[in-house]
C-alpha cells in the first residue's frame, strides 16, 4: 500500500506562548521567568507527573511540548515500539552543563550535584519523553548549528517507510540562559485510501522547515 507521509500536528513554545497547529492555546506575560511559565503550562495540561519537577529546563521544555502532541501517539493502534523521536538543537545541554560547572569549579566550595549531572547530555530529553509516554522505538538527539530540515526529513522518512515506525516526533528543542524555543511535530503516514482534506500538511522538506523554524 502506498504511503503518504504527513505532518498531523505541531506545537511551538516561545516567549511564554504555546501554539498548537499555529493557534495560541496558552500564554503568560513575557517578563515572567521560564520556571514559572513551565509550571503553569504543566498545570494547564492537567499533568500528574512528579518527576517533572526534578528535570532540568531543557527536559521540561521538551516534555511539555510533547505533551501537547501526545494525543497523536496515545492510541491502541500504535505500539511503543512503533513510535520514534528525532530531536535537535544548537547548544546541546549547555545550560545544565554551566550550572553543573558552578558546583565543581571552586575547590573551597566544592559540591557536585548528581541531580544536575544526570542532565548533562541532550539526549536525556528524548529519554524523559520516552519514559513518560512508554515510547520504545528509535530515538536520537542531534546537535547542529541550525535545524537541518533535509537531514531530519531523510531520517524520519526512513524510519516510517523502511524501519517499521508508524509515528515520529521530530523537531527542535533549545534552552540556554532563560532563552528558549521548542518546535515539534508529529509525522505519520496515511494510506492512499484515506480521505484527503485541506488541513493535511504533506511531509516535505519545505513544510518541515517552515513549521519548525517559522
């Protein structure tokens, strides 16, 4: 059966605003700190996940963004093994790295923090999302100067067309010094017999770039 890849849903978080499919669904004033904003977004989603409060800011940002898309992969027709994640950013886990460095840089005030050290790898973001949503498929986190739509498009397409993955969560999650942006989308296939509507966004390099970086 012919497969047509589409972007079925997308979410962007920036400047204390959350957009789903281009529509503003939640916001706070821009001068409010990220820590306050992300907790408010957590409550807005009616989440019950205490581990969230132990995460670093990058993981909180990624998890909250994924939560707004989670209805797309919370389905009985898709197994955890059939869901993949491909994320990227340009600063890796530098925000947490810097915070951890502060705990070990002064010999007279040396207090290394295990809770910070755990998050000194960017792929912990994908791990936290996988744990929360019981995702068992391929997951990867790339670090690049900018979002490489062509490369991500190739990887996502291969997962769905050749590797048995049915749904991929893909995009960009960046946090550094209270400056942040997270833009994720759900990619999946529809059969050639599926009803085609005007709302469908074909999974092309151009559309992926527009949604993630626009």
